[in-house]
C-alpha cells in the first residue's frame, strides 16, 4: 500500500466516532494545499493537518533536553497541557493507558508539554503523584504553544515518521479508546509515514 493510503486509513481510524478528531489529507510534496483541521471553534486558526510539525527543544523533567527533530522516523503523540487545566487532568489517565499499551513499540513516542509558568516545581510533583510515565517536557514560556498556534489546552497533535502533522485534536479526549490504539498501530506499521 502506498504512503498516502496508509495515512488515510490511520487518520480515519483515529477519527472514527470522534466528532472533534481531525483528519485530513497530507499536503502533497508538489505544494498542493492541505485541508485545515476541523476544530471545536473556527474563530481561531489552527495548525492544519498536513503541515510539517515545528521543531522545538525543551527540557525534560530529568533535566536533559529533547528536540522534536531527534524523533524523526517515529510516530509522535504531542500533547500540550498544564497542571491547572481541568480538561487536561481529565484526559491524562487515558493518555497513560494509551502509552502503556504502545510503549513497547520503539517507534512510538508520547510527549506531554507542560505550559505551567512555575515549571518543574509544580509539574514534577503532579506527575509523580499520579504516576505518569510518558515523557513530560517543560515549556514555561509557551514556545511550543505559540509555534503550534494553539487556542487553549489541552491540544494534541499526531506527527508521522516524516514530521508531518496527520491529526490535530482540540480539547480533552479519551485516548484509551480501542479505535485510537488501532489507528496509531496502523500508522506505526507504515514505514513510510
């Protein structure tokens, strides 16, 4: 199967039964326009699925740094959140469930970018209290949120192996759903996208 077909299948499975999950065609390498993500609010422009994911370099809770470009060749689940955000707190247990189910696949990476302005001092105790094991990055200056033009938290982006955004979801969601896991597994099984 070609890359485009596999990506359409993966995006379709993620979107199945989910009114706010975004699915659109990837921008063709010839420069064709991609569709803009459907969102809960059309008043704020969103990063369209099909766009190249903006690179960033942030500090992890352990003090080391991570750059998105280092993850090229992997499927990245990128979530932007904050400890003070009720919907973020609501969806994080389902993110942990999804992470637990996919962490054995070396090509899957889950990143949770915290926008807490107090940084590590509030994020580390929160993550420890709830026992989250996915990678948490600190972004007290909201650089990633600005780069991805988010309108609020939480917002989630699914990034394929080539660094393209294949889905964008605004708001809390139950990421532990079997259709989400299945869609990500299909995307992971593709060595192209």
